[in-house]
C-alpha cells in the first residue's frame, strides 16, 4: 500500500528566517574583513525590535546596525504598517568575545594534537537521494521552490500585488511501496497579504492566484490530479505576520534548512556560526559525501553521520546507511570505511576544501542550505559542498 511524506518550507520573510539572515549577514561582514573571525551570532526579532547577541572574536569593524537594516530592507520589510520595518525598528547589540576555554580547543597549535579541533562535540548528518535532480527529497524541493517563486512574484510586483513578506508552504508526496514518488497528494500555502475587503472575496482571490500564478511554475502537471488537495490560507485572513505576528529566533528552522525531515538531523543550527563550528561545516561535508556517493551510483539513497569530540581533529565516527538501496556488494560498514579513506573530515580540511573562511553564507539563510546549485559571483564560490567533484574518485574506489 502506498504511503505519504510531507515537508515544509518558509519564506525569507518568516520571523525565524529573518533572524537567520541577519546572523549570517553579520558573519559574512566579519569574514569579509577578517577570514579568521570566530562568530556565534544569535538574533531574535519581534514587534519593532531586533536583538543581536552572541560571542565574536574578530579584527573586523562592522556597523551591526547597518547590516541589520540592510538585511531587513532586502527581505522587504519597508512599510511602517507591518509594525516591523528596516528604518524604524530598534536594534540592540550584545556581542562579547569567544570563551578562551573554547578557543584553546579550536585554535590550531593550541589543542591536544596541535591541529585545529572541532568547535564542539556532536553529530552531523548528510543525506541524498535520487528523487530530484538536486538529489533532495521531493516534498522539500517543491516546498522551497514554492517559497522562492512566491518571493519572486512579490518582488516583481506585476501580479499578486497584495503579497507581504511572510509565508509558508507544505507539500505531501504519495510514494509507492518501493519508495518511488507517484504524485502530489496535498499542497499547503499560507501567505501574508494586504488588508482588503470583503474577506470572502479576498480569500477567493488569493486561492485563485496561487493556483494560477504560483503552483504551475513549480509543480509538474503530471504529478497533480483531481484528488490533489489544496489548502491556501486555510485559516483565512493573514494580514498580521512577520515579527509582529510571531517572534523569530536564529536556528529554529533546522529541518527546513536541511532535508525536510528525511534522513536525520544532529540538532545543531547553522546560521550565524563560522566554519570552526562543526555543526555547520561538518553538516556541509556530510551532504557532500552523501550526494557524491549517490551521484556515483553507490546507492539510490544515503545517510552519512559524522561525530566529533571538542578540540579533537579526527572524527570519532563515520557511519553510512544506504537503506538497502546499495548497488555494490559491500555492507554499509565497509562503505563507511571507504568514505573515511576518500574524504578528509578533519575540520581544517573541510574548511579548506569548501572555502569556508570566505563571506559566502548569507545566501544559505533562506530556502535551504542543501540542494542548491553552486555558483560564482564577485570572485566567490557559493554552495561548494553541492559540487559533484568527487564522483570520479568514488567510482574508482568502489569499482563503478
């Protein structure tokens, strides 16, 4: 019997995502001046207020208030009527230096083995499958695309001119018994909008526009049928939104940031953290491993776990789960041993492999850190962990 799986995404105007984007914008501003900056920046937003807190060690001088206001402007909170806008919101900054107790385990030459160690203990996961060309779960890929397209429609301002920045999407996929995606079972879209009357006419207009302008640009027609369910602004009116409707906090959308609930998550957030924090850098490296293994044909679905001890450079474990989809005559344990030989998972090696001391993190803070196309802009490489540059080595190592 078939089964269903659901994932969600949220827009760049969602309160939690505003916080993520501010934290990563501050990180990038510091890295641009001092690539060795150590940053653990947390942001919370609410009605008319932004609070930036955390631990920072850097030689950079950054006008935090300007970075905050520029980020909010870029997202689209520019109207005083939103009760949260770039020009009038208060900005409180409470940053202090990183603990020397943590630094001694991370700084190269200071740790037990004199090599850059992990910034904390913990486990990180990377996942990939063959459901989409991005090697991502289909429900999450569609959810992200719905939110990106809705933001593009809002910023273009030609249709759906009533849109405001806050929105959410959710997609449910029906799978066959052999785990193949069959169709879209349900689509949920909730979007903030201008206030206009009468309310029943307003809701009918949004429903019609989402089906006319948004969904056809994202969901292939062959995956929709007469049984597909649509829930568009299902609670009704959605005028009050953004930080005025709900407080936001950095790191509260970690499932949206990764795989939409497929695979696993180690619990550590990404945004606002420099690459010495393995919560971020090792999660990227694990995704790179999983994606290259799937692309090389090792298996159709792979979950990679890597774990660290604080201050220690070598991982304490690397684990692989192919969910029984492997195309080679090797156990998951044997595949994991090969992975450890092929991919250097020490923090310093990860940072160097993906160029993680550069100001490349702001684009990750909305619409997912994984499944994005690598690109180059202004001499910087973005989403380097999404490259399929290890496929030849993987094929050779596994005899594919």
